[in-house]
C-alpha cells in the first residue's frame, strides 16, 4: 500500500472516531440523566400526588407555601427521603436521622439543630389539621439533596444521594457594617415660653420613640409617642423591601383595646382604651406575633389595673393583665410568650412573677428582687422555658415554679442595653455586643470599634445610600448625623431573625442596623 493510501486510511479512522466518541458520550450522558431522573422526587404545590422514583405517591396533605417556604408532611420526608423520623408528642420535638447526621426541630420553633449546631429557619415546623408540616428545602439540603423549583409548573424536584452532612454553617461578615434604615424620626419645634416671668426661647421635641421590635429581616416595628397635643401614639412599620416607613395599616389605638376584666376583688370592671398608655413592644418568633405592654394611666381614672398585654399583630386583642395599685413603667418589666396560651410577666415595682393563659388575669406565683435603677429586664424563651436577664445586676435567671433561679452572673464593663431573640440574649456596652445563651455562655458578638459605618440611608430598591438630613432647622440643632454608636438611656436594642441587630440611636433619632451576617 502506498504511503498516500496509508495516510488516507488514518484520516478516515480519526474521522470515524470523532463521530463515534461524542455519540457514545451523549448516550452515556442520556443514560446518566435518565438514571438521575429515575431517582428524582417531584412534588407540585397544592397537589397531593407526588412522583417518587417514577412511582406515584399520595401525600397526607399537599405541599403548600407558608411565608415563601414549601412545607410538606413529615411522614413523606421519612418514607421518601430515607430519613428515620422520631416524634415526641409530649414535647413536640421532631428528630430526623440520616446516617450519622441528626436534625432536630420543634413545632413552632424558629430554629433547628444539625448535629448540635443551631440553624435559623425561615419557617418553623407547624401543625396543619392533623398533619405535621416541615420545611422541605431545609431538610432536603440538610441531607444533601439538590432542590430545584419550576415556577411555571409550580413543581419542586429533589435529586442526589442524600449522604452529606447538611448545609454549611452561616459565616459572619469579615467586618460588620452599620447602616441607617430610616431618616431621623423625632421632630423638634422652637417657641417662646414664659418661665419665671421671663420670656425664654426653647427648642423642644414634638415626639418620642418608646420602643422598637425587629419582626424579621424585612420588618421593624416602631412605637412612637406624639408629645404635642393629646399625647397620641403611632405604631410604625419599616418595610425592608422598599425602605418605606408608615403607620401599620392593620392597627390603631382605638376601641379595640377596650376590654372587661376582674379586679382584685374578682368583680367585673371595664378598661377604656383612652386610658391606655402604650410603652413597650415584644415580638415572639414561635407564633410570629407582635405584643404591646401598656400601663393604664391613673389620672382621672380609678382602677387597680396596672399592666395590660395586648396582641396587636396579626390580630388585636387583650392577652393578659396584672392587678396592682402601683403605676408601672413597662419599659422595665419583662413579658415572655411560651406559645399561644402560656405567658410570663415580671413586675419590677412589686417584685412579682406572674403567669397566665390567654385572656385571663396574670396571677403571681413567686417573687423576685432587683435594683430599682435604670435597669430594663429582658426575657427569652427556649422551648417551654423562660429566662430573664437583669442588666443592673448582670444576672441571667431561669423562671421556675419557685421563682428566679440564677444561671450566671456576668462581670463585664457597664451594660448599656440588652435584647433577646431565638432563645439568645444580646448584651451591649460601649465597646462590645455580646451573645449570651441560656446556659450562661458569653461570647463576643460584635466589636464596635471594628465595624464599618455606612453614610446615608440605605435604599433597598436601588441598593444605594440616600442623603440623610434632619427634617427641619429646629431638629438640626438638636440631632446629629448618625456616626459612631454612642449608647444613651434612650437607646433601644433589638435583634432580627437573621442574627443581625437593630437599634434606635437616640442621638440621631434614627433606626440603624448592625449587619453581622450577610443578607
């Protein structure tokens, strides 16, 4: 055979190989894709029939969206995803075991644990009718399944082996940032007043921020008192989706706050909403409800009612009340919700610990003592247990049938403010914000000397920072442009569901956010 023919044959063989190899590769890929499809689990929102490895399965209840989270029946998870399920009806605890991995959830609890590490949930497990519904994406990813959502078909597809150790723990920002969420909220007004027979020009505040409560990463509630006129009150809500701040449309301080109650002689009395003085907000993660602590005014109104707790979102109703002749400053007292029908209340003026069911009088069951200084008691709930942190005594206590039982006493520089969220406390002084768990472990959470400050007001729509200025010339003389955080007695600390912190900065009269984790 000539060299020319040999070369021609070699070229033909190479060409055939180039055709055969992609075809073979494509065939293998198709087989792999088919195998993967055969292993897939496909669910459709609001439909009870799912496809599990090419076989149809009927669910106890259809997958549904709750706060943008797909919820599925617990039993489906165990049978179809290969996880072993343990359910404790008494404690409402759910345990899923997959190989060496252990995932623990609890009904209505906003966090879970993966091999002992706490992970926040966008939506807790809930009971719908007789079916326990659990967050699908969290559990699927915890056992290393891939989750894909088809918006057109409203379907969810799960693929993978399910042999991993769960999602990686969230990483903190390398350097926390402080950004301003609102313009300055308090306005001032100038005027001439006759003081000691002399005309004096004064600039006075026309409003006051009493309390704030971060509901989640996209909502902050603000309780505002209008000082001028008739001392009106507003419940404002900051919307993190568009950066607007406006009165809460679903709530107003009106006759819905009036109610009947039993006085200390067990005689029926009535409380008129016009004598209610709103003082403090409390947000409960488990029920996703916003509560208001109020103290009825004694001026012109004879009553032995000293404290009222309302649910004000999503519904408006009286939850419980405390009877005492004392006039309370509710900013110092603590309230905690351990579910929809179990509440704890601590009254600093009488030293009484109380508990109640929804709609009933809060009955004392023990006593406690605290310094009568500028301390503001803060409560947290872990499961069915309530804990109280006393900033004045730097004392963490557990609420027990016998009263407050010491967990730990801290020894840090002067505490300026404290807040709680997801069973954790956040304790601030001039240099640090600490995280304190209910076992008494204190860890550094934020070093305020190492944060990055953003100028202007954050605009969630444009992702930029708008110019910030006082609303008028009077206010400009009394308020400063937000700068380094400086705590005052009027400063208020809160925490959102993501582990980031929200504060009211009284020096600038703005709500600010301390970003510890990326959004």
